[in-house]
C-alpha cells in the first residue's frame, strides 16, 4: 500500500516540509479547502496534503487512514459514560496505527528527499484520525521531527506508544470544548502522556467549538510552524 494522491502548495524555497493529514470520512481536497487561514501565513515551506489510500468503509467517496469499524463496529465510543471506557476504544487502535505508519513512512521519506530536507525539517499536522496518525508517527519514528500539530486528536494506542516511543517533538494540541465526536478531555490526557515522554507541549481549547478546524486554531498552528522554521 502506497500513497499516490496528494495536494501540494510550495511557498518560496522550502526550508521546511509540512505534511497535513486529513481525518476519517474526509479527503485531501476537502481538507485543502479548509486550510486557507493556515496556508496564507506560511513562508519558505512545502505543504503536502496526502490522500489516505483506503476508501472509507462508511462514507461513499471519502477516505480513511485505517478502519475505525474494525475496532469499534457499533460506534460505541461516543456513548460510553467514563473517559476510561472511551479511552479503551482508542487504545485498541494501535495495530491500525502501526499499519498506517508502515505505509506512510516511505511517502514521508520520499517527499523529504524531493526537497533535499531531513527529518528535523519536517512538521507533521493532522485533524481527527489524521491527528492520531501524526501523533503515532512522530513518536514512534526513530528520527526526531521539528514539530507536531494535533487538531481534535488523541494519543490513540497510547500503551503501545509509551512502550516503543523513540522521540519527543515539540507539540501543539488544539481541541474544541464542545467536541461531540472526540471528547475534549482527550487533550489533557494526550498532553500528560506527551509530557511523560519529555515533549514540550502547547495547548489551546476553544469554547463553543465542535469537531472542526476553526480559523483561529489554524492561525495559531501556522504561527507554531513558523516558530519552528530554523535552517537546514
């Protein structure tokens, strides 16, 4: 399995590569349309928005990085009473994340090579399921990246990650306080796990924001990316 579809924006002479992963029941075109407030503030960057290689199991024409149905066929995670019960469903997803990591890795390495960049020039971003993949990939990969941005995500498969993590990138976590798809408590949980690995973590929680990318969050993310500019 390999990634063959993507949307690319190149701003100036790229000193950084940003890879932004779309969510479940989404695709790269839909994500790209939402990223204008993020894109317009970037300089000397290459932004790649890859298309997940799997057709989504529940949404015609949409994509997924891995099957959610496989780990929660009845979508029970949204209705469980406690956060611990909620977390159990996401911890089951470690295998799906590992499989995704294995076919995302060649894409990352090929894209870095195209710009003559290294892992320390890479910033991974993601929304929802894409954020879970970005978190897993950044922490498991033996090469440390420049930065990591998670929108409405959670450190899924966290027991596996804590056991095998090799890195602790600077991280920005953004979540909506009114998120009905992925509980907002996920941000504090993820922050705590990342800090235990030695990551420097910034967080932003938006009131009255559901499971979505909002303009202010995208602006904050672009500032985080620009702060991690550096040079080769």
